[in-house]
C-alpha cells in the first residue's frame, strides 16, 4: 500500500493520484503477497515457450503487471481529460484499464489483447470493481476499429514502428504514447496527430521497458520466428578498425541510436574458442562477435552470421552518432504516416537535414 501511495504522490495531476490510490493493484495479481503486489517493480504474470532453432523452446515472459512508475509516466504523457476516449493496446491484467476507468469513466475506455484468457480474467476483475470498459480479443497491431476515433492510444507493449491502423483510428490532435521494443534500450514515444494520415513527436527523456507486441498468441517473440536461428549458419570472418570495447556498455543515447538502426538489438559478451573474450551483437536472426583483443595495430577480428551483417550496421551507426555530435535522445523525433514505408526518425526538426527510415 505504501508504494502505491508513493507513486500517486509523485504525480502532478490530482486525478491520477486519486486513481492510483483508489484502484487495488493486488486484485489484478492474485496469489502475490501484498508487499510484492504494491512494490515498484513489474510482476510477470504469464510465460510462454519461445521456439528455438533446431528444436525445443525457452520459456519467456509474455505478460506482466507493469511497473507502477512506468505506468504513471505514460498516463501523465497521455494528457487525457474527461470526455476523451482512449484505446489501450495490451489489456494484460486489466490494472491499467482500471486506472483509465477511474479517471475517464468506463464508457470512454477501450482495450484489446491478443490473449482471450487474459481478456476474460481482466473483465471479471474489472467488473468486480464496478468497471465495465469495452474489452476485445484481437491483434493490437490492428487497433480496435469499432470504437474509433480515439483521443488517445496507449500501448502497454513495445513496438518497432507505428502501426498504420493506430494513425487512422486516432482523432485529429490525438496522442499516441508507446514504448519502443528492443533488447538494448528502453525508449518512450509521445506522438500527436498532425494530419489525417500522420503523427509526429519525440522520444521522452524517461525510459520505460515493456514486452514486445507479438503477432502470435502462443509465441512470445515480436516476430513469428525462432531464437538462435543464426547459430548454425556459415560464419563470415572479417576485421574492423572500430574498437569493440566501445560497445561493451554503450551510453544510453548511443544505445537508442543503435536500436533505431537495428531493431531488437541485444549486446552481450562471450568467450569464443577462436576470438577469446568478445562482445556479441544479436537480433532475432543474426549474430556478430567481435574480439576485444586486437589482431594488430588498430584492427580487431569480427565474426558474423545470419542474413544481416550486424557489426557492419552497428559500426556505421556509431560513426554517424559521433559525426552528429553524439545527440541525446531529446534531439530525436519521429514522423510516421499510415504506411510503414513512410515512417522516419529525424534529428532536431522534422524538416531538418538528417533523417532516416524507421527500421521494420
């Protein structure tokens, strides 16, 4: 209870303070001790098997009760007020929908989730509190056309680009608040509808992390693929003149910049039988390993597998980041049309000299 009140006390809007104080989080995470239910951390509520290349699977989280602090930030950025209609992407436990119902009234709240069991459970708990929002089972990528237009769309799952349906279902002047997905860095997008087919906005300085929006009910991955698919592929050896130690623990702003060039990028380390100590870059289908010990003056050995040469892409991104003056995330923004081939990241201004396509 104390943590719930602490989150509420940090909110400038008294209506959101009242919502966090009034809605009992423990009802949405049954079986959890009260100190866990009201802690500041996220609580995993579901895991599903992720297929591994070559057979077998690995259990990964597929749903959770989000960290209250992250939810508070996102609800604040949503900037809703009485009379606004909201679409939530990712019903999950239903706790966030309850907060929205308390603030706006249940008639104004719509929520969609790919998992029918989660939707059914959330509906029961919400009803026990007297809340009856519109809940639906479906692919969040498609939004919820039946209730459109919405004054705000809030995603509680990570995305790599803006689903075109969200742009179309947003009312003029409406707002989208959504986290970007990726293993490297946690980033939050705050976008406003600037034209019938366009949203524009920036990265928020606050970092939040969420599980990815997934296209398949039984697969927790962001794509309908497998883990480790690059491991069995033929390796391509090469060298680089960029010191790999720079990527062992990249600065936050560089990490975001890298993610914008390689969605789903994860950085780790390993002891390789041929390279020795190495930094590893991986995404869903490719992997790169770069030796931390030089192979000669200003040269390091790199091994790459998979359809994408991750090291080459990362190396280019690092050099561009340096050339642009190591831009902070607050200098980066996004213009997204209702066409995934026409969504762009830009530096400083939408019409400025530096922009590049959003990665898909």
